[in-house]
């Protein structure tokens, strides 16, 4: 049995998730949540997303999807297509005792894997920056919001905007999640 796929994504109110392969905002609370949601789990990401991070993150197993057969990075699993990435993530996740596989970007990986996702952990960012990577709104016929936690901009300046953590569950067979 395959582990469920969980997307972790931060999206500006205009749908932008990044620009020039970089995050376009600083949200300390979102970074802490990202760590909590991915710790002890395999993470699937594209090569450009990995290169923007620059290294494998401790306590997680990184699976990088790339078409470049020569690409390698110490401490990272490499898959040359999404099917192999999913199989590898499931294998690694089972070995780790993980309850799920996380998908952390970029835009093309999200787009291609969304039909297989069971849950989306979405950070709504109250900004509208220019950017070249987008995440389209979720179809309300397929997704139901099951949790929302609103956060105001941090007075110490560690969060550049108001934001909300939102959990969406896939509606299965026309039935909302329990």
C-alpha cells in the first residue's frame, strides 16, 4: 500500500509561489511549519527547488526529480521521472516508518502530482508579488477546507505579511473527509 501524498505549499493571494527560483517573502512561522510537516518523511521536489535550498535537510529524505541523467548530489535520492520518484518515496518512507510522503515543489511537480494528492497543507500569504511560479486554486468540487489557523504579521519583523495555515482534504467518491 502506498503512503498518502501531502502537498506543502505557500501561495500568495495572486497564486504566486516563487520567482527566479526563490521564495518571495519571509515568514518565520511558515518555515517552522514546513519543518514540522516534513520532519521524518520523504520529500519529493524538482531539481530547481532543491538547488534553491542548496542541501539535503536534516531529518528528512530528499528525492529530487530531474531529467538530467548526470545530475547527482550527495545525500539525495535522484529520480528521472515522477513514477520513479513516487516509488522511491514510498520505499524510503516505509523504511523510515513515515506516515506520508511530502511534495514540496516546484510548480510543475505540484501540477503533475496534484491528481494523486490526498491532502494539501497550504499557507495563504497576504501578499501579491510578481513571480514566475504559480499554484492554481484548488477545485472546490475536489477539495474541502478542514482546518484554518490565522496569523498576523509578527511584530518583531520575522514575518513579512499576515498569513493563514489551511488544510485541504481531497473529497473522495463525492464524500467530504471526516
